[in-house]
C-alpha cells in the first residue's frame, strides 16, 4: 500500500512539474513560492575560507551598517557574484574583490531610505520622448508578465480563479510593493497583456487602489496592455474582457496588437475596432508587439499604421530576427529599429535580460568578457539605451529586488551625466573584448558573412527549418558559451508543431507567431536554401552541430560543458526563478494550487531553503 501511495505521489509531482511548465510557462504561479523546502545548509562560499578576502568584503558591507539594510536577495546575489569572481574569474586579490563588492553594494542600495540625497539622485530613471506619442517614457518599463497569481486565463469561467481571493492574496501585496518600488525611482510605465493570466486586472487593481488612497494620480503613470489579433467578433469579445479589467483607469495610454507577424486581413479587422476605440478616448496610442523575422517586422513598420513598436533587439542577437536575408548581417532587427526611428515611432525593447541572453544566469565567458565594472544585465541595458536605438526596455520583475541589476545600469547612466564615468569607454572596452572573442572563435569572414543571405523559415526551400535562427544560436553558444540560453532557444524550435504529412504551406499557416520555424531535421535537404550563402557546406555543418549539442533529452552535465569551454557562471535567481527555468525543489506544495487555479487560496513567501541561505551568509558577514 505504501509503495502504491509513493508511486501516486511521485506521479503527482511529475504531473505537477509538467503542468507548471505547460500552464505557467516559466514559473509555477509566479512568485507564490511556499513550503518548508530543504532544511539542509547551503554550501558555504569558498571565498569565506580566505580570511584576508573575507575581511575586505566584510569591511565594505559593514561600513555604516549598510549591509544590514540590504534585502536577503541582495546579500545572496552579491555573495554568488563574489564567489564567481573568486573561483571562476580567478580574482583572488582582496582589494580587487572589495572593489567588486562595493559596486554590487552600491547598485543594491537604491531602495534604502536613509542614503544621501546625492546618492538617491543616481537611482532616478531618466525619461525620453516615446516617438510620435510625445509621451515622456522612462527608459525602464515594468514588465508585468510575472506580476500575477496564475497563468489560468480570467476569460474562461471553468479555469478563471476567484478574483476576490486573488485580489485579497499576499501575492497581490507583493505586486503593490513592486509598483511602489518602481514609482519611487521613476519607473512609471507598466506593461501587461490579456495573455498574462491574471496580471492585467491585478496590476490595474493595485494602481486604482493607490489612486483612491491619493498615493498617485492617473497622470502619474503610463499603462499598456496587449491583445492578440482576431476576427472582429472575437476581438470585440477580448476587448470587452480587457476593458472590464481596465476601465477604472479611465483610458489605456498604450495599446498593442500582440505578437503580430503581418498586416493581413485579421489584423485589419482588429485595427478597425482599435481605431474606433481610439476615437472614443478609451485608447490613446496604438502600437504592435512582435516576435517575427526582420523582414516581417519591416513590412509592418512600413504600413505606417502604428505609433510605436515592441520588438527584440539585443547585443547578443535579435531573437527570431537574426540571420534573415533582409537584415544587416548579424545585427538582425537593427534595420527595423532604424526604420522605426525614421518614422518617429517609439521603440520598446522586449525581454532584454531573458530573451536577450538569459543574463541573470550568464556563462563564465560572458561575465568575464563584460568585466567587473558592470554586470551582464547592466551591460545589455546600457548597450540598448546608448547604442541600440531603444527608448525603453521592458524588465520583468517578480519582487522589488529584481531591480537591483537595473539600478546598477541606471546609476552608471547618471554618473556619466555628471562626468564621473566615461560610459562610452566603458561600453566600448567591453564590446571590444566580446567582438575579439567572436572573431577568435569563428573567424572574421564568418562573423561578417555567416548570417547573410539566408532564407527565412517562411521560405519553402527551408521546409520550415529556421536556418538563420539556428546559426545565430550556434554563434552565441560557441563564442560565449551561453548554453542554458541557447538550449532554451533551440528547444522552442524543437517544440514547434510540424506535421510531415502536410504540405509546407499547411504547416506554415499554423506556425506560432511568437515562435516561428522548426529545428534542423535530417530529412530536409537544405542545399537549395543555402545556395546563396558564402560557404554552404560550413553553414550546414554548423547547423548540424547546433542540433547535436542542443537537441538531447537531457542537458549537458557540468563536466561536459567544461570540456567544451561552456562553463556556467552564476545565478541571480534566489527564492523565485527568473523567466526561463523552474526550480523544482518546491513544486510539491503547489500541486493543489495548480489544479485549482488558486480556488483554495494562494500561499506565498520564500521557501525555507532561501531563508537558510540568507541567514547563513548574514551570520558570517556580520561577525
């Protein structure tokens, strides 16, 4: 009997994990982490054993008792990064490690009330003109995908969680704290979508409550939501549901058609309704978000029907925009950014820290090449704002401390304005190291031509194989060793539905607009598709290598990664995972919650394992 019960419980845990991945995307119930977790002690950082180093770090953290004011998450993240530099970055000099600690400490002090006014000014987020909307938008947007209790849609009665319980839950208090934290530093743009579970009405409710209590006025913030393209009747229904969530705000500042890849009839039907709503004053400005290829995006931009665009453009690649024939080599969507700016469209960057490289879990190579003066997260944002043509970057947060790395970049921006940091030199030095590594690994000719003259996955010659995307993934993996990121990206191609019994056109019509194309398949002859490439044989070989490395059921072990030179760096995920991965240690307590959509209530708070780690580190550092 006991064995049978154990098996049932095991199956339940497996199903729960699968359910979390399917229903909750990249995070089981966002930030509702519960359970006692593990009571085992976390392994003590190796740098603790070096008395000289430990003393130097303690002197930084304990000066003026600053370390005591840091969040537990900040303490954990600082220690993980110091451990990285000490063990993998080969920095053993106590003074140098103290300087790194000081940099990380400073970026984490943005939420401390009693810091000097001159220091507080360094954490104020600048605003810029958002194209023809003329809105002054902060260069950081609060992305709301994870500001939710559950991914269960609020539009389907059988699945929709109890709204009253959602809004009375402790996770809702967390959302309010996140919003207050954003507003305190000038991040007043909040972005969500119909597709984000309960996020839309939870964010709106938090904002309305603050308005009613006179914490904020309606003109103090910018609200954005998104709806997928649909036929007129379905779009009207989706809009009614969205407006029911949002009408207490009075109007929607920025409305986007979500994840479009063309300006076809369905988009036109949706836009006809949107333009009427705009005339009624319910919507003020209209844009579109896209995960399309660069040529698709360019075509939509050139319709000149939109005020702004949400797209991918990152230093480490443009996501699905990379490698298509109409782009500027490996720069992917940069041509789209340039065209949007020519038309005075606002340019909004999607997912700079996740789809831009999973930079909260950088590889050793990525972190060391970026350097010690800024984190990979900070580098990505600074690049986008100063060299990428981006107006605002959407950073998804699940707790206030997720802003630490963002505030590090803001601090650098503001120091540069005061001529206390040479930002151009700082970025150029890092870019020079990153570019040199690329040329060293793949050669100058491949870097210049490797992603040129490649057909889109929408071209029949590819039979849906996303050649440009796969070669971009190959580049990122072999140059920077960003294995976790590349495996995530390639897995999305493997997961694409493709029926070999159907024609190319039939399969193409069913491509997911948020994730087009498919992985390499040995049965597909790519010779014709590659005939325009400067080295078709080499391109095919690299496509096959990428598939071999990234398509296995099980990820490579740390030893296997080390042999390839693709060592992992550190993780900034603390008690709740950032997008892209699920920490399965605490999934079991969610089983009931997953199945019920929270109808039995919502539990929240960090796991005991997180608390233990924070307690251990503080006890050692504060002695």
